[in-house]
C-alpha cells in the first residue's frame, strides 16, 4: 500500500487544535432496553455489547428483539455512527459502515453522532487511542461491574484540528483499515472454499470417482467409522501463571479465541489444532500455523493430515460443543475429543483433500501475517497523529 510521505506528514502547529468534551461535539443516545414482556413490533437483529469489538463488529449469531417502525430513528444506525460499549469493557468502540441494513442497538450501547465540524472517522480513531490509554476508566462507575453512563461519556476529553486536517488524518488511517478489511474478506472466502470442499467430498460424498464407487447403507465402500484419535490424538496443554507470560514471541493459546499472552518458549511445534478446554469458548476449534504454548486447551500436532483434520472437526463443531461438562464452568476434555466417532475415508482420498486444503490455509496464514504487519504499522502511527505530533498537509 502507499504510505504517507514526508511531505504529507510533518510537525503540527498545536495551536490549531482545539479541546472539547465529547458531549459538546456529538449527540449520543443509548439503545433499547431488552424486555420481552413489554417490547412490541417485529423481531429484528440488534447489536449487543459483545458484538462490538475494538475497531470492528462481530456480526455472527446476532440476537433478535421486537422493534416498532416508529423506533427506527431512535435506535437505528446510520453509516458513520460510532458505537461505544456502556458496560462490559466500557469505551470499547467501532464505527458502523452499513454492514447490515436497518441495524438497531441494545441499551448496553451508546450511539454517537458527530456535529458538522467533526469527522466521524477521525473521532473514532481518537476514541480508539483513548481506549488504549485507559482514559475511559476515569469516567466509569461501579465497584465490580464497570459502566460508563451517558452523562459521564459526554465528559470524555477530545482534541481535534480543523475539519480538513481531521479528514486527512482519517484518510491515512482508513487506508490501513481498508486494506486490512480486504484481506479479512479474502480470508473468509478461503475459509468458505476449504469448508465447502470438505462438505462436497466427505459429507455429500461428491468426491473424485464417486460415480463408480459402491455405497452400502449410504456409506462409500472402503470408508470406516473410527475414533478421532486414530487420525490424530489430542493432548492436554500445560498452564502457566500470569507471571510466566513474558514479552516473548510465542503466542499462549488458552480458553480464549485470541492469544492470552506471549511466552519465550513453546510446548507445541509447527502447525497444530487447539480446542479450548473451559469457559465460554469451551469446545472452540482453532488452527495454529506456527509454534505456540498450549495452556488451557487441548492440542494436536500429531496428525499427518492436519488440514483435513481441521476441516473434519470444523464440520463437527456442534458435537465438540456438546462435549461440554459442568454447569458453572463448562469444560471439554481431551479424552472425550479422542473418543469421538468419525467417518474416515481411504488414505489416498484424505491425502488429495489435505493437499488442496493446505494450499488454502497457507494463503490464509500469509494474509493473517500481512494483517498483523499492517495493524502494527497503523497502531504506531495512530498515537502520533492523534497527539498532534504529526501533521498532514
């Protein structure tokens, strides 16, 4: 991508920047209270707190709530609205780009709209850096569960240059995000292609040569039901303390989806599969393309055809989640994963599929690395632009 040149970025004249409270330069409102007894209208999808991440939205498995047509303006979203979490992790925010038409928000979220002299994307990036610097913590209430009420949100301090400069700063940062988003879409397409290949061959049985293959009770000849451990055995990871998580280069994979930290050594080498053992993500499957430290998870790197194994297990996500045990704190155990029954095709068909799927996953890994690099570059530039240390011409 084209980066900002020295002519585009230089020393800023700080006297051109202004200070204001968020409530002075924006209009904000909370979403609708979830009340199944009182809410009327048609069921429509809405954003809850957990759908809003730092800088993006997780739009999988949206919940539904009843909304009346008259509530579209009050709770609906427009392009460029900034959505901020009121609780959970107060201040976590993302900017809406009409990903889904007529989207609404729940009361746990603030909707922020900019006045004419404020660029909404510039403000979004300003809020991101405030979040990274823990500024929102100063405006939260509650001893155990933190919240940022509407009146407190309006007090958050903002600094901003003239509108043309805001737009130029936002344009520089948006260029990174647009490329990152493009790569994410490519990753989603590759993930879908790999999943569809598996389903076409091993669920619908439209594999190469299926027309001449004999079937018995709906199962192709030569296929057999075996335990999952025959394809690759899962092993319990080894927990480490928070103090042992050092600023190393090795991701620590535990109960979460993202690495919970970094360590200076690995206990799993090469490409591996991990399944979260406990917590809200118990049963979550993930493929890791490089060395990791497996903590509160089960891992497998012994499978010869690990990319095929990933797609097989990915197609059995419901089964994996149903392995959860325990009411208060769900757990999924390696021994139960290994005992799952799977339908195993002949080795030559597995080999062919694994090679095809591997090419897709290697491309995914390459794109993920590019996303990491772009994110790091943007995050280095973000505080310098938002602090006024750099100016665009």
